[in-house]
């Protein structure tokens, strides 16, 4: 393992049959960036303990254990799901809690359904990102929900937000755009809605 003691970037692409990925705390002490590609669809368990990790790009495997720097900026892409079920939504908070102390989180998905956690699921969990201040959301296609529904769900996921920004179909030019859609304001005055 001495060969890899200075490795600071690790990017994994298309390894057929790879079911688990583990990085020990003392294995790669200089590791700052990890990218796990979407083609690692068989990946079920990810265990990363890298105290200097500042950048993680991951496609939502549910069995995740993460120990990283408080400077972590996480980029999470939710693969396309048609009609996610209650089981999927109940796994989401447990997955997201791994990123609770991240400096910034970028959530991306192909549609709005994976971002709007149903109320009946919310009552059974604590908000997973209660210590996260900066959230960027990119949704490629709005199928079902209004901007207000998406923002309310995001404020449950991360209730202490200072900044939330949008890309994709949720890009807003003015906070009033969200209030006009449903006839009521979408957020408090302390929340900054920024165009990506």
C-alpha cells in the first residue's frame, strides 16, 4: 500500500461485477477526491474513510459509510427512477445523513420525483442534512411537482440552509417566480434563491 500513499484523486469507471468499494482511513491518507461512475451499477456497498476527502462524486448507492473532511463538497446524482416507491424514499434519508457536515452538496436527478419526499415518509425520519448550509439542485425534467413542492421537500431535507440554488428546469430568476406558481411564497426571507 506504500505505492499509493501520495494518491490524491481516485476515479473508478466500469468495473464489471464490483459489488463493494472500501477505502480505509490510513490506506490513502492524501486522498482528496473520489469519483464513482454511473456504470458501477452493481456497486452495493461504499465505505470511504478519508479524513482529507474534499470532493466526492457518487451515484447514490444506499449502503454508504462515509468519514471525510468537514470541507467535503459532495456531488450526488440520483439515477433515473420511474415511480420511486416507499422503500426507496425511506432509504434516502439514511443515505443523505452521511453528508450532513458537508460544506456544499450538489443534488442532481433526471426528474423531480426523487427530490420530493412524501409527507408520510418525512414523519418517520429526522431531516438528514440539518447541518448543511449550501445546496445546489439540478433537475432535468419536471414531471409531477411544482417548484414549491420541491422547495418544501428540500427545506425538510436541509432545514438550516443559507443558500439554495437551482439548475435545469428549476432555474429561478427571482424568488417571486416560485410564489407565483402556487400563489404562496415558497421560502422564508433568510433563504437565498440564486440562479445557477
